[in-house]
């Protein structure tokens, strides 16, 4: 991903660089915000560009369109394409502060300023520390990427050697923490390569992961275990990564979150099967070694004794089974017959209800908005979608037999989340304002 011919160099950075033209930026952001609202995204966490002008344009577009958003200026001052980088840490910090001040000047509660280091390899230590200080001084949210691919993790370790002799280098979480960027207002995309200790540190700091399952399948070199993260107290919300996958729809993201959990389950079952076979093979090898230590005469005497003790119709095949495990018994040592392995595999699973929670309440908590949105209650902001489940010619059919009672709302919701699309979204409300 980070090579000269990788996706960042050939696609992402050139596209972002084109937004230096503010007229073009306005056209792109206007289309993007309208598209996301049409898809039902009421709150977005925007990863912008290095251009202060374009970032202000996005703020203006959001103000007019009515979407709630976290946004700021992307900061990067090293290991970046010559055509797309900040000239220095000082210039990057100055631009970031200028965008923060502009967002605040709009006096709109829906627009939430943030500092955005692109990711660790593209940010000098001076820049990271400066952004940490800025976030603390102004109470800002923090948005970046963390441990998203093998090459990125290795690059971080090369740039930030560890003081520990047992480690090849510092992890992303450790570097962010040292810079003051691992806070209760921090949200980091991907995290497929996070180690146990990294997740524990993030949970302790109150930071969150934006789980982008579709994008992770393409670029993440691994699968993020949502269930494990939540069980550790780590906040997790759902994301699309927009350009990192093939769909900006949160409906697709929810479905892929469930698929991701099934992939984790399958991997656990396969590993469990392999381990069971390995253990059984080890037992077989040990038995064979013991048998080799017994003389042929002694083995024959043992078989004769067994024959005398068993019924006379015992055949040669049954005598062979007495010597050790057979192919059939090896096949029986599968993960399905092993309750412990089966339970461990099932622990990875998410349901459609879990995915919906990640896209709503989980996402709100990840963005530190749990007191504003996430559920319907008196005093909460009214963010809502009006869904037309019975849309004629829509993506799914609501079928009922004659005289059958109307389907329960939860069943219709399940159908929409698994089979529906933006055609079913009749209206979209953000903070009580109808936006679609």
C-alpha cells in the first residue's frame, strides 16, 4: 500500500492533491455530502486533505447541507509524495489551527473540529507532538489511522525504535500515546494489526477504533476482531472508509461487519481443526515410538491374547485398529466435535443487531457523541431515517399471505438492513432538520 506503485501513491494522494483547486473541491465535497446523506449517513468523520482552503470549503458545504461532521486539516510533513505534502511541521500546524478556528467561527454545533495526522510514517515527531498539544489546548477530537497494514506497522517500527530489547520497534499506539494523541476523543481507522497490549492501552485511554470491514479486506492484511475489542472495553464504531472499499453505504458496512465476523469464525475453526490434528498426530507418533521399543514377538503375543479375549467373529480390520488411531478417528478429531474450539470460534460472531449497534450507538460513543445522538430519547438530537419497506419495485419484497397479520417492525428492519438500499430511504433528518 505504501510503495511507489501502491494505492496511496497512484490513487489516493493524486486525488487529494487535485482538491487544491477550491472550485473543484466544492464540486467534489458537494457531491460527496449529498451522496452520504442520501445513503442515510447523518454523521460523518471526514478525512480531508492538506489544503486549508479546501477544508474550509467542506465546512461551508456541511453547514448548508445539514450533515453533522467531524473534520479538520490532514497533516503530513515527511515520507510523502513531493507533490502532496506540507512544507514543514510548523506550516502544517499553522494550517491545522487555521481550519479549527474557521470551523469554530461558523458557530454550528453540528460541525466538530479535529486534528488529523495522516498516519505515523508521514508525520514527524515534532508534528505529532504539536498536534497533541493543540488537541489538548482546544479540546479537539483526534482522527487518524492505526496499525492498518503490515508494511505500515513495519515502517513505524523503523522510524520509532523501541527502548525494549524484546521489541523490534514502537507500535502505533505507543507513538500516539507518547505524543498525547491517544485520548478519550481519539478515533483511529482500521486497527487490523493491533496487538493485545495496544488494545489494552487504547481502552485505558478511552480511544476508539473505526471498524472499516470492507476496506480492511482489501488493504488491512488481517481482520479486526470487534467482539474481542468490545470485551476489552475498547470503543468501536463502524466506518466505510469510502474510497478504501467499493461502497460508501453504511448498510454495506453493516453487512460486511457480519461477514468479517464469519471470516474470523471460519479461521478459528480451521486453526482449531489443524491444532486437533497436530495434537493427534503427536499422540500417534508417541505411540509408534513406544511400539518400536517392543519386540515383534511381544506384539504378536499381545495380539494373540486380545484375540482370545474378544468374540471369534472379530476380523483382521478390527485387529489393525488396536494398534493405534486410524484415518477415520483422525477425521473425527475436528473442531466441530471439540466444544472448546467451537465456542472460541463462535465468540467472534456478530449479528445484524450488533452491526446496527456499531453503526449507531457504537459510532456515537466512538466520536464522543453518546450524549447527543445514538438513540431516541427526550433531550437527544433527532437524527433519523424514514424507511419505506414496501417500496414498489424496491430491492426486496414484503410478502404476506391473505389474512396474515402485518409483519413485525423488527422483521421489516432486518429485511431492510440485509436487503435494502438508498431507494428505501424516504427521508433523512439531522438534529431535527430534514436533509433528504
